[in-house]
C-alpha cells in the first residue's frame, strides 16, 4: 500500500481527479474483498482465496440475503448476496451469484460470478461501478476469477454442536450451530435463509449478521459487459 500511495502521489500532480478515481476504485474492490474475507470459509483457508460464505449452498433464482459485516477495527460494511440467474456450463447447471456493496464514495458496486455448485472456482466474473458500464474481469486477476471460489459446505469445515434460536434484525431463526474445527469461529445456519443458510458468523476478527431475507432479487448489472479496461475506469462517470 505504501508503494501504491507514493505512485499515486506522483501521478496526481499530472492527472489529478483521474488518479482519485482509481484510488477510490481500489478502495471499493478492497472493501468488497474484506467483506468476503470476513466469512468463515476464509478463516479456514486464510487470505490465499476470496471465497463466498460457508454454509449449506441452496441456489434458488430470485432469492438472497443481506448482511452487516463488522471487522474488529474499521467501519461496518453492508453486503447483499443474491441468485439472479441460471446458465448451463458444459452440461452442468451454473448459477449467477451477485453481491452488492457501497464503499469508497463511489456509490453502489456490484460483482457477479457464475458458479457451478461443487466447483472450486467461478466460471465468469462481471463487475459494475455506479454510473459506469459493466466489465467482464480477466479470470487471471487475483481478486477476481481465479480466486473467487464457490461457497464451501460448512458441514465439511465445522462440528455441529446443536440447534439454537438466533435473533437478528431479519427476525428469529432456528439454527444449527457450527464450531469451526480450527477454532476460528462459530456459524449459525438455517434452511430458511438462501443462498447459504448463513444467519450469523462470529470470528476472531469479524462478525457477520443477517439483516434481511430477499425473495424478489433482480439482476443489478445494467448494460452489456465490456472487456476490462483500466484506462477507461480513469474517466469520470457520465453525468446523469
């Protein structure tokens, strides 16, 4: 980050607001990644992968859930996961998982990945920032395709210690309480909460709490995805 800030300082004298836009973009991607890294799957696997939350994955088009993610230090992040489409991939059912957050003063940011249940990685990754066209990210980008893994099954990572009633801003749910085998945290799962079943996660350095169950999810990506173009992202967004 120090090198990035120094380089940005040099460029800002030449390009001014364009560099500010790129720095805000980096912050947005960072915030989205941190929200994903706060999940129990990443407590298990460390920062080498940016997985979707662990749970019992049950993708149903139109369903989803919203969460508050609170790190040990820093601001709370609101993130929403929804299933917005279905597509055949090599004869297998793939599902478009979309997650949305707002960070960095750039408005709403949407990331959409095509996932085959049971697969180890996403098949496609599309990102859209507020006021800009959507972009299909190169699969080799570290924080996108290659490391955007499918959700892990909590039953393979943790021990079920019984049924508990958990109350969140979204309501009260009867949950299975799972303790991570590596001691990294606890997760409460309910079949009433798509697409992961995740109601609450309490890790050593962060927490994640359900705020809303979504039953009418729609795709928030607007327009035809374009190839990733970092120079195009330096242009100011079009005026409304």
